[in-house]
């Protein structure tokens, strides 16, 4: 198995980054019911190689520039192997004392690493838990905020609780507010614009809160994001934090861990886009995310940019995603895969240019 994984990494650049299969492909390859008898590992790995790998989008590929990457590392892989082998179950202290205590210690290390105030550490009466995903963390913090408010205004007051976020906030947040029972009409999606670099304007939150208070509603929670999904916008944490304090609401910070070399590669990519007049960078680059498109006045349009993205992804040589920013369809180049080097970024730019030239000459005919 370890050899299989090592080979996968050795060959990773040979796989098309975005899976090229059609929906339902696996049903045609695998039997309808589970095998009656065990099969040797070599046979199983052959099935993985032949049937499963083609159906994977290769998140570990250095040519993966979609979504936000950097969520698996060699130490992480070994760590998961060790945990699975030891079958560590940690639902309370005695079920695995070391798991609970290690989590507590690591949380405090993280708090110090991020230079959070001392109150955030277990050692000073704070503390927290490690969640498997952002979605889980959002649901839990929102439920905690709801419960604290319910203790003040009564549980029936749930219909009066209001959540504030921007139109750039991840859709997770809306789902989470539904899950914890906040009426959808009490979700305030504040409009952002290029003027404020798509950050959540504190004055708009302030005005929305005052309006809600005047209607007898209760401001509950403000979501501030560092690195929004579409354009990497950074909400102003300090003024939003002040507002949260003033109105007794909760605030959440979504810190994106970014690696210096990724940011440098993104700067380089941004410069390359800037030197080709067919293209334009659409939003201010943040961290390692560059949002760009074919220029609309000369050549581009939403449709052309959609075609361009599909052509790049269908080539299997790079994988990117899109966002719609103020009605503009933009391509997102998010650099963050562990194995990405400068040469992969240069190659991706070459693929983008090749595909763009192809699309433009097709249009011209
Ligand atoms: C800003 C932001 N928030 C939340 C999420 C959801 O993250 P998760 O999959 O960890 O729940 C994402 C995913 O890309 C994101 O970009």
C-alpha cells in the first residue's frame, strides 16, 4: 500500500488534474453487489488504479489551482495512518486520555502560534476543540451564540435572532444559520463592492443592526472572513470586532493559512496576466488568489471566459474554478498545492494563453 501511494505521488503529474469521467461511470465498472469472497490486495489495488484513479480530481497535483488547496501533507498522511492503526476514539477523557490531553495542548500551541490573547488558551480559562472542517466549526459557534442569547431572551426568542455576513461570505454560513434554527429572513447579506475591495463595510453592518434593534430583533452574530472564497477579500476585523463587542454579538474569524512562496508565485502570475493585454486582473490580488478574465471590451465576455475555463480544465493540464464578481465571470487561480513550483504556474499560464488564442481565433472565423 505504501508503495502504491509512493508511485501515485511519483506519477501525479501524468494524471489529468480534473477528472475526465462522465457521471455514472463507476456503476458501469463495478458489480451491483459486494463480492462474496475476499480478494488479494494486489487485485484490489489494480481496481483502484484502473477504476478509481480516473474518477478522482487530483487535489494533490501541483497543477491544481482550484478552490483552496493545501489540506494534506506528508506528516498529516502518516499521522492519519497512525491514528487509524491505534484506533484512537476520544469522545471523553477516559476513552483515550492522551487524545483529549494532546488536543488541549495543541489548541494552546495554536493560540500562541497565532498570537491570540491569553484568554483564548485553556491555561487561562479559554480553550476550544479541533474541528474537521470550517462548516462544523461555524455550526458549533453559531449554536453556542444562539444558546447564550436564548439564556438571556428565552428560547422562544430564536425567531428574533439576526446574523450578519457579506455577499462574499461562504454559503456554508447561510446553511449553518438554517441548521441552528435562525429564520432565513433573519440572515442579512450585506452588499460589498470593488470600492471597498469586497470587504464587509462596518458602517453597513452598523446600520443594519440599528434597523434590526428598532424592529425588536436581536443582533446575534457577525461573520468576518480573512480570505473570502471568490476573491480573497479581507473583512476589517478590528472595527467589526468593536461592533460585535458594542452590540454583544459573536464574531468569527476565518484565518486562511498562506504560504509565502504561494503568495510570491501568485504575484508572479498576476504580473504575467498584467503583461498580456487580452487579459485583465479583476479584483485586487489577496494572498495567493488571482482573479482574472479575458477583457470584455476587446475580446472577452462571460461566455468566452466560461469556454476558456472549460478548455483549460478539459485539457487535464491545470484545474481552476470560477466566481461571479459583480456580474463578471472570472477565473480563479488559487495557488496552494503542496507540490506546486514556479514551473507549474508558468505551465498553467501557457495553457491558459494557448486555450485563449484558440477560442479567440474560433470567434474570429
Ligand atoms: C472562506 C471559506 N469558508 C468556508 C469554507 C468551507 O470550508 P470547509 O470545507 O472546511 O467546511 C471555504 C471552502 O473553501 C471557504 O473558502
